[in-house]
């Protein structure tokens, strides 16, 4: 399962700095627009104390966390949908991501240029929304042209599709996001067209270190916007996070406590992204070779989960031995968990729950 979150924002909002901190990939960062010409792609581990607790019991050779792929594109500017700042090319880079992390500038720094005179994260969000909506309208118009051409020979066959597309175009023209367009059939079309405004999103308020931990007044505007959209906002100081990513873990933890933070903002962002994608985690801990966290969508069956581990497990699936991670840690081993009657036998249609430790029995 390749799950991607696109990082978007205006120039110098701190996207590439955040990307560096998330993935430790050292993407180029500079104080001028369009540093990022081609998209940067990196993998970030999902922090999970449950995985570490299971690993302490098993003591494996390898511990493998769940991961999310992040895609960092160049800053968008007003007119991006028309190609301003090469924006239409960059917008194309994020059409295939599963969700969007919108980085907005909530810090004031005279030496770091900003597209507008006033630092206002809500204005920045509106500019980004407008550019993505206009790009989506162009996508809808192109599809409409193709469908109308096909409808000349078979008008009745394409009548409903044309009406749907026209309704979607009107919805976007009103400045509304495709994600708020009603109807199951309509949302299926939004997904098929890969519309940017149809993707789930979270807001990232990039603040100065002095404004931590709450982020200050500018970040509060972003939190209010997220509340209105019923999504999440994460407050982060991207330069600090990038620096702390290079520090020894204990030193970083001590410094965070000194400034009022219990953990890095990156942890909150990755977990928020994981939640945004509708993911849960199950664990495998058989033998002492590897303990691994597996990301799956809620509603995944044991049979489907077996296929994520290995296709042979899915083909030869017999049963799943399942235990909650807390019970597994408390028991201290598979053998003791079985002795206590904590291990359940589940069939192929069992819906995997978040935090399950699963051992698949299969016929090779």
C-alpha cells in the first residue's frame, strides 16, 4: 500500500524545511522562491509506542515501523493554475497523492520574503484553495469536452455524466471544494478525476520557536479554520524540527520539555496524516527475526491483511491467531498468551482492529 501526502504551500512557507525534518532527506532549502523544481519524495516512520512495547517482549533482530510517503513540491503562487511560477506543472505532481498537508506561514521574519505584504495564514490558504479549484475546473472542463464529443453519437448514454460534470463545475465556480460536493456518485467522480480540492487535508502552522508551544495568534487562526472544516491543525517550528532531527534523542527530548513540548511536532503531524488517511495498524511478532507494524485501512479483513504480509499467506490462508497488543505485552510471549486463553482464532472475514498482534496460519 503506497500512501502519499503532498506538502503544499506558498513560497518560503517552510515546506522543504519540514520535509527535511520529516524524512531527513536534505532537500534543498533557500530564501528564494522555487527552490524545489522537481518534487522531493521521502519516507517518514510513524511513531508508535505500541510497536516498541511489543518489540521489548520479542527482542527481535529488526523492528520495522509503519511509514508514510511525503511529496514536497515547489511553492505555489497566485496564477499557478495558468502556469505562473511553473505552478501548473507542480500541481500535476500532487494529483496522485492520497491527502494534502497545507503548510502556512505563521512566523514573521523580514529576511524571508513573502508573496504578500501582510503575513496572514488565512489569506494564504485562500490563495492556495483558489489555485487548486481553478486547476480542478480546468480538469472538469477537459472531461466535459471529451464526454460531449462522445455524446454526439449517443446522447442518452452520456446525459447523466454531463449533468454531473456541469453540477461539479458550478460547485467549484462558487469557490467550494470538491470534497464538499454531495452524493456518493458525485464523490466517485471526484476521486476518478483526482481533483485537488477533493482530497482530505490537514493544516500545518509553521511558527517561530519563540511562539511555541501554542504557536501564537497567527496559528490560532489556522486552528479555527481547521475546526470549521472538521480537520486537524498541527503547530510546528520547521527549522527547530529539522535541527532536532539531527540531535541525540535524549538531548532533543530534554530541550523539548524545556520549551513546553512533550514530543516533536513531527510526531503529531505524522500521526495526524495517518489518521487522515483512515489507517490503523496491526503487528506481526513471530519468532525473533522481526517485529513489524503494518498500515491498513479500517475495515480490512484478516485475509486481506495476510496478503499485505505475503501473497502466499493470502492464497494458503487457514486462520489468524489474534491478540490485542496490551494483552500480548502483559503475557510476555505467545506461549504464555495461549496458556491464559488470550489468543483468539479468527477466520478470513475477521475485521482487523487497531493494535491487533496477528499470526497467520497458512498452507504453503
